[in-house]
């Protein structure tokens, strides 16, 4: 007799490697720079909104997330039926692949990019088509367009790209979309949208309005600092948004997550001031790294990328000894979040010594 066996593809799902917590070192404050978290505490008013939501924890969340949809629709001037919320933007990626791919269908994405992409694709029994990024960490959009076949159902464009950092320009995205067949869904993953400071940035909302096959995925985890509550949203033409809602997990976004997201949207001006401060720190860090001899890619998220190859583990160990934990990708490089000023100073010291 044999025990029940999962689908063959389940055994092929690569594990998701989360950022490690910092090592506790007596007499030293340690910092977590491994998960691209926002180092600031919640905005004033958000905790109070969450506390009010906690008082109703004996009740199920609003499965329709009505108040959150209304706030998103008003904030971004989109119809409510063009929205779908989920447990972070990663939850939306899983749902998109599930909703639009049959087993064996292809999903094209840059690599290295967000490590959840191949997990979501394999879990849906679809086929991942990885297109190497360029030497400077940017998407090779021409190669991605060339990789589209009659089996391609979805293309994922991560901008800014996690973990390498560069973002796609609007001109590049427009040229790419002109090459993509209309029946292929293009997902513009904008998890780090708020941190972009560059010429010709992507206008995601204008792009979605101009195309019937474009969906934007966004999150409250990064700029909004709600990583612990798991809430993200998609903006898409009504039929695509409806498909996402159809495959969504019932009651997936908790009451407190909905309350925190609404309260955060009401405080966007304060939020963007914090984002500006993080961007200023990012500029300081990148400038310091380049002065120390590092050729780091353009950083448009809240992190920087070190191409280290076989030295990756040694760099991560040196950072850990200095009281900061980074996110190593074995044999490739390390991604380091922009954190507290002291943490960033230590990164600059470690990087200068390592160089």
C-alpha cells in the first residue's frame, strides 16, 4: 500500500527563503536588513484603528472588504470593480497564475527577480520561463518579448526589480507592451512603487487604463510599513479583477489589516514624508558604496544589491558580525535593505572593509 501522494509539481516547488532575524549580540543593537521592511513604527492613528478592529476579533472580517475597496477607489480614482485585495502582493501573484494558467502554460519573468515567482508558477503546475537580467540588473525586455510563445499566458514585470534594484521606464514598458500579444496578461509588480525616483518612471495607472491586458500589483508591506498584516491590492480591467476575486481566499484579509490599510491611506502625506527620508538614506548609502569602489546597480527600491558571486556567504557573515543581517542569494549576491541610520552606517563600514 502507498500513502496519498501530492501532485508531482508539489515536490518541485522551490522553498521560499525568508530574511533571517538579526543575531542577538550582547552590548550591541542588531538590525534586520534582510526583508526590505520599513524601519519606521506605524503612523499615528494606525495603531488606534487596529485596536478598534481587535475588539471585534470574535467576528469574521468583511469578506467583501467594502470599506477598503471604497478607500482605494477614491484614493487612486479607479472603479471599485477594477480592484482586488489579497494577503500582500505575493498573494495576488499566486492568484493571477492560478486564475490564468492551465497546467503546462508558460509564465515569463526576469531572473533573478522576486523569488516567489517560480514558487507560484510551479504550485499552479505551470512552466516558468526565466529570462536573465542584464549585467546592470535591469530587465531585458526585448529578450522577454522574444521568449513569449503560443503557450505563454502571463508575463511578470517587477519594477523596481527585487532584488537587483533598477526600475523599468515608461518608454521601455510601452515598447515592450507593443510586442506582447493582447491575450497575454502582463503583470506590473509595483511593490516598491513609492520609492522610485528616476526620469520617465512608469505611470502604472495610466498604463492599466490604456491596455486591457495589464494588471498592477501593489502592497502595503513596504512603504506603508504594514508587513505584519499582509494586505495588498491589484488594479486591473474589470474582467481580470473579477477573476482575481473569484479565486481569492475567503476572509483572507483580516479585519485589522483592512483597518490599518484604510488608516494608512488616510495618512498618505505623512507616509510620503517618511518615504522621502528613506530615499535620502538610500542615496547616502549608494553614494558611500560607490565611493568605496562598489559598482552597485541603480537602486529604486528600499534596498541595494551587491553582486558578490562566491563571496556572498563571506559578506553575509561579515555583516552579521557587525550586527546587521542581510539577505544572501548563494553564489550570486546579497540584498541589503535601507534601514535605520546606524544600521546603514554599519553597512557602509562592512562594505568598505570587504571591498
